C-alpha cells in the first residue's frame, strides 16, 4: 500500500470523523452535558465510524477488509489512551477558557492526535 494513498484516505476519513465527533460534542455540551461525558460521546461516535471506514478502505489490502475482533481490541486500547489525552486537553480548555473556546479547541486537539494515531494504527493496528 502506498503511504500517499493511505495518508490521503486517512485524511479524508479523519475529516469526516472529526466533523461527527465535534458535532456530537458541541450538541451534547450545548444541551447541558458536562465536558467530559460530552467529549467521550463525541469520541465514541467518531471512533466507531473511523474504525469501520479505515479498516474497510484506508488499510485494506487488495480488496481484503482489515477488520476483526483482534484488530478492534488493539484499536480500542489505542483509542482509550488518545481519548484520555483528548478529554484532558478539552476539559482544560473548557475550565480555563470557557465552553465556547473548548468547542474551538477540540478540532485542534483532535487534529494533532490524528497524526500520532495514523502512525500507530498503520504499525500496530492494521499491520
């Protein structure tokens, strides 16, 4: 698989994931949900979509889908670590800058984590 093809696919899917994650987070917190569960809810929505799309398209090998329980277990562990980092950073933004700035900070936090995630998923999850 070409790194350029995988990177392009990961970027497109990641943008869709980011929009879903962000929209769920903003919607939930705007309705009064606290920042931590709102971020977790958004991350879960994005995670489920991203695992399926990346396994099916980004990291697939010549028509073979790269899904399955073993990969999902490894993915879930990586996702949990990245979610803890995301939640900490978004919560700090909300506490120190206010909820509206946390809404703006979330795409920056998730975008930064996406670069790390791509490298780790390519080498540890969908190898």
